């Protein structure tokens, strides 16, 4: 890789935890570098953050990627011109960046990488860990850009397209000691969040306007159903069992940011309403008296890492694509948390899950 003397950095961000991570990387590791950010509508709340312009206080230039307006046919434009694809998604061309931070390998990310390849410009790639996945793998799980492999072969020959796992990059992560996989990549530890960074995050997510205190003791952290299952009836059945066992006044659900909230309203399920990450609530409030329940949601574990919480986490072990791929790494991560005296429990059936909750409720 050629030596690069004038740095200009950019980060691709598509989710709340990614935004928290990138802000801390910028503030704690590269406070004096020229640093831009590209956020997207893949998480609905990011558009509101973009429009607030608070990110412009920390980042030199803020871009917004719109995928919702793209038609399926638009994806084919990357075959003809990656730069045209960038303009369709962002609305303008992007400058030359020497350093690129990313996690999700989106169409925008690949368009930009291939665009740089056509310019024969050197660049450094930096991946950052996103939520629970950060501790079980050093690369995102992805499918090739096109279903028909001859198109991917064409992109490779013309623009140097390869999957992320075959790229060269270092890897940034909070709580490096909890990483539970083997990697040949250089792993860079992200410093703990300071109060200054938390204050800025509060401003970014407009947390100051949130006046509600979560009074429910039992909180179910749901995941994005399309990523986990084909049949939502299982979740309805589980939530009904938990509500009946724990009591409607003591139990509520925190939905995933991308999950359609009508699912809960249609099934008379009590929701915790917040337009910011659960982890930010934990950074501003003590949740040590809570029992967090889920099926391996990142929101169960990230407060241990970001805010050093001492809550109880109780997980139902469902068979999902995630559990199939990372069974050993996930359980290694859980054991590392337990060695730090975190109260983490895993159960293989709903009956065991409910007994585990009741036992921990009695012990609290």
C-alpha cells in the first residue's frame, strides 16, 4: 500500500450502535483528523439525526444515503459506473478518502471502494465491531452483491470487487478483552466512553427530551424478526407466556429499531417507547435492578461493556442463523462475561427460562 501523507477519513454508518462507536473513534482516537461520516436510512431514526445537524459539530462533512427510494433496477447501475451509483444514493460524488471505516458492506460501501479502485488510489480500510457481532467475528456475514455469479465475476475483473472477509483491514472494538474469536487482523481497542462523549451522544440522539423512567423490572429485548425467523407466532407465544408469568405491570418489550412496532400493538404487547439506543439509556441511568430477557440480543450485553452495568441477563437459546454460525464463539463470550462476575444465564426452553427469571427475581 502506498504511503499516504494527507489523511482524510470517512465512516459508513447504518445503525445506532455503529454511530456510537464511530463517534467515540473520532473523539477519542482521531480528534484532530479530517473526518466525515455517511449515515443512511437503513435505520429509520438516522434520518432525523442527519436533519438535526448535530453531527456537523464533530464531523467535517455529513452525508445521507437513501436506499428506500432505490428501485431494484438501480442496483444494476453499479455494473456500469460505481460513481453513478454513489450519486444515486448520496446525491453527489464523494471526495478521495485515505481511510475508510465500515461495518455493514452496503451497496454504497462497495460502490465507493470500486470507484477508488478505478482511480487506482491507495486507501486504508478499518472495520469497527458492531454490537454482539463484534465479539464473535472480525467480518460481517454477507452475500455476494448479485445472485448471478457471472455478474460478481465481472465486477471483480473490472472494479476489483471482493467480499469483505478477503479485504485487508484492522479491527476496532470496545472491550477488546471480550473478543472470542481467533484473527490474524490487528485488533484496536476503543477507549471507554467519557462523560464528554456521553453528553455529546445525548445531544445527537436528543436524549435530553426523554423524561420517562423505565419502571418495569422485566424487560424483553426483541430482535429484528426478519433476521432471525420466518414465523413470528413463536415470539407472540413467548411474550404471552412472559406477560402471564411476570405480570403486565412489571413486564415490557424494547423493540429493535428496525422492527415494525405494529406487531406489538396488534398483539396487545406493552412497549417501551424510545427513539434512541437502549445502551444510551443505560449510560444515563442505573439498571442494576432490572432483569433483561431476550434470545441473545446485543442489547442484553452491550450495557456490560459500554456502561459497566450489573443487571441480570437471561437468554433463551433459540436455533437461529447466528447461533448456528457462532455457537462456540458466543458461548466463549458469555463465559468471559461471567468471569467478570456478570449475571448472565442461558436456558434452552421457555419453562427453564421462566424458572430462571423467578429464581433471579427472588435473589434480587
